[in-house]
């Protein structure tokens, strides 16, 4: 299974704290990847836990439950019946059809599943019902434990308006803004003008970047109010919005807190989460390169003060915006397990899921603040089924035709909820996995991440590995010079893939030339073995090739010596060696002593190849000199004229159509809205004109590239 896994080769040592009342309960795992999940048979918790979630987080929770000797119940929609979390659990219950409001948000169906299975507690994971106070109340009425904070804390911190007021009262630094619910778009504009642009419009009950918009003027405020309220209603069942001053160019740094029912609370250091797109995190790390010990302590103490103010009893996260002078402002508190919790587990050795279960059962924390370490550095990349060349990541759907996780790379942890053959659908978040690497230093963790991304095999869907790899090797990121505007500043014209240096360009040409010859020789050997007439032709030692890359055509000469090739590219000679196992999805090659891992995603008899090199996929064509000369006479395919049509840039569902046949539209006018993975996307006209045909209606499901509207 592809669920939460940890490299089995990693060694760990358990250190017992001096003042621990129970050896197995109060231990840290000092490890490069592992956190400590230690089962104490004398510390009883629950016999059976239902996980009210899906995907990687459900698998992650099941993993800890198994180590603690707790049976698990997985819920699923009808399209998730063969999902990995369903296969991992001891019992399963179907809670409805694919749409989230009919399954994973279906309170009645989930409560019925709890009754039928006899689950004593529920872990909600993140998202869905994890911060839903009504769900917690109904569980309490059933005498079932909610593994999370009590309803008072859910109410207080789950509501961004109330939480901001409480934060002020607890003397936590807060962002200037309107401390109430915004009634309509006109009031939003009035409030925004009073605060001063730019402003952030966001869902009061939201999280995960959904229901959030930045507005720089009145028009963007009206549009932001509309989209944010719709997304909030769709994702959280609550369309209330608030408005506050947008802190331009900040860092997003959060503090992990852990509290119990006995008044104890700890801060477990910070996570740097500034690399974002559309207010959703892409790369996280712990600790942050930016915080000094004094700022870290001040942020941690304010986070704990807020947790104690609401008698918080579980794992939670207090998020801050931090400016260039290390002034920090309370953003929100997430009253649940955070997506990026693995990096905290890596540097502290704590299993946060186990701690949540212990606290929910009523046990006190067995650690003191002085016990919480920062051991090494951890980096997490969120691997999504997304096209990074479209707005830094628009959703992609499909079936994983091949899937191999890079667990052979040292110090790698992968939390996933999919496996080869799994479907990525339009109904749920497109996350494939959380790829985490650990090192004694940040440099080591980043080097491991680079290696892990190169060795990650994902076929069948478009993924964001090209973007992730470029981020972690970018000089600004390596120096720690990052803000929430990193992507838009580094790639102002959008992400275009890796820009090859001259040496890398020659490496790629030499590699594809070698692959072409290796495949040719393999085919010849196959023919010699399968045909009755033996080959009499003298073995060829050198090949003159023409390689077409994006920027032009290059002459490449390949000479063979055993498993090594000497390749001449544009006057430079390179030596390329490999085992040349072309059946493997991963092809390790050594080019003049530099080790690379490339992936040949596609290769046909016409010399066309798709090669994943340094994270980016390059289209190349390799031909012999004669074939290249003849190829000049082939007709070129004429590009399709798309100026008068609008196609869907992503798979999703049509929410609204703003035009009808015969309507005159102007350039950049909104013509329809597509919802994909719970995010709403406004599609606009590329130029002025008249609507000729509308090919869809609200409620239709559309695929990437489907024709939506034609213009005259």
C-alpha cells in the first residue's frame, strides 16, 4: 500500500526523560525521520476509533491507531470504496455518494456509522468536519469522544471573528480589521475603504485557503465577496465573511500548540509556510530560517496564552503573519491537526496523533516546555495532481497508471492515501502525497528533497513536481529569502519549467542521444534472437544523430564502448554511463562524474521522447542524419485557432454561466465560473465579441479542454 510510510532503514534511539512518570508514554524518538509512537498497555485509551476523513490523513491516523492497539473504522463515499484508507481499516462504512455534502459532510450518515460499528471516539483529521462544532455536539450527545478540542474552543477559535476578539483580549498581536460579519458586497466595499486597500476577504469558518480573496479596489472587493461567500458555503456550510488589512509581502509562520484537559499547554516550535499559491501552502519547513530564539519564544508564548484563554485541549496551530522586521500578527487558529504536521514530528520526535488520542482520553501531557527539542531540519513538499504551468497549479484528474514512491532515498517520509491504479477525481482535493525529507541541517534536508523528487514516479496525471523542484533549488529559497509572494515575484509571467544552463543543456542532449542508441541496440539484439536469419552486419560503433529540443536542432555524435557512451554535443565531449535498463521508470545516469536520475516518460519509433530531467519534462525528437534530412519535407501541423472559443482549463463543474447566445462581451469579462476541487475559478473572454454558442449549463461536469463557449 502507498499509505503513510517511513524508510525502514532509518535508525532511531529512544531517550527517556528524567521526570517521566511512565517510561513508554514520555519518550522522544531522536531520529532522522521517525516520530515516537510507543504503545503502553497500561495506558488504556479507546478500543475503536472512527476516522471521519479520507485519503492520506485517514491513512496517517490509522497508522498510529494500529501501533497503539486501537481498531479503526474508515468511512467512504461510493467512489472511494477501493481507496487505500478503506483497505487499511479494520471496518468500513459507506456514508453516501461522491459529493462531499452527501458523504464526508453528511452528519446523519456518519453518526449512523458510529452507532453500527460501536466506535468510542472519532478522529476528524483536517478539513471536512474537523472544526465543525455541531458535529462535536452530536458526538457528545451520543457519548462518543471527539478527538479534538471541546465545543467551546471550536466555537471560539473556529470563528475567525470571535477568535480575533479573544486574541486581543489575551494580548496577542492582531491585524487591523473589521471585527464583525460582513452583510453584503456593498458593506464589504464600505469597510474596505475604511480599513484601506489592500484588504483580505476571508471565510469566518474557513481554512486551507478556501473562501479567501485579496482585494486592491472596490471592484475586486465585490468580486471577492461573491466568490469567497460561495466557496465558504460549499466547503464549510457557512458563508459568513470578515475583512481585515492585508499585510503586504509577509511571511506565513505558524506555531504548533498542544494542550490537555488539566490546564497544561505547550508550543512545539514553528513551521515556515510562506511558499503558497492562491493562499494554499505548497512547501513547508521546520524550523524557520527567519526566526531568532527571542521571536520564536515570543510567538510560542502568545500562542500558548491564546490556547489557555480558551482552555484548548488537543493539537492545534496558531498562524501568524510576520513582517520584515519580525513583527508578528495573529492570523487565525486552526483547531485541528494541520496538513503540514509531519515536519514538526520530525524535529521534535512526537507523534501528534497519539498525543491527540491521549489528551482526548483525559491523560495529562507528560512533557514540559523545556523538553521540546529542535533536532535537525525537515522540509515538506505537497505533491498535487495539478498542472503547475497553469496559475501555478490547476487540478488534473486521471488514474495513476504507474506510481512508485522514493522510499529508497535516505531520510524520506511519505504520507499518502493513494496507490498505483487510484483515481484522482474532481470531487476531492488533488493531493497525491506529502513528501517529507529530514537532515541534520537545512542544506541536507533540501538535498534529500531534490533527490526524492527526481526519484518519484507518477504517471497518468499531471503533477507539480517540476514546480516543487524549482522552488527548493532557487537561490532565494536556499538563502531563506522568502515571503508569501515568492511564486509571483520569482515567476511574474507564470511558471515555465526549469531553464537549462549551458552545461545542463548539453547533459540533456547527451543523455537522450545515449538513450536512443541504447534502445536501438536493445531492439537489434531482440531481432537477432527472434529471427531465423542471423544478422551479418558488422556491429556499429558510432551514430550521427540530429536532436531537436525546444530551442532548435543539434548535431550529436554517439560512440559506444560497453555500457558507456562518448557523446559529442556542439563541440563538447561528454561521457555517459548507465546500466541502461530502459524498462525501469527510473534511469540513473552518470555524466562526466555527475549523477542524475532521469525518467523517460514516452518514446516512440519516430524518435519522439519525453524526458523528465531536473524535474521538468522536455519534448525531444532524435533522428539519424538521413531521417532528419527527409523529415524536412514533412508538412507541419497547423496550430488550432482558439481565439473565438473558450475551453475549460481544468476538469470541474460549471457553477454559473454569465452570458447567453447573442450577448455582446468585452475583453476580460467574466463569462462562466468553474468549480474544481472546491475552488471556484472565473473564466473570462479573451477578446470582445458576440456569443455564438453556449455548450454547457450550470451543474454540468466538464473535462480539461472541453468546449464551453463559442464567439463570433
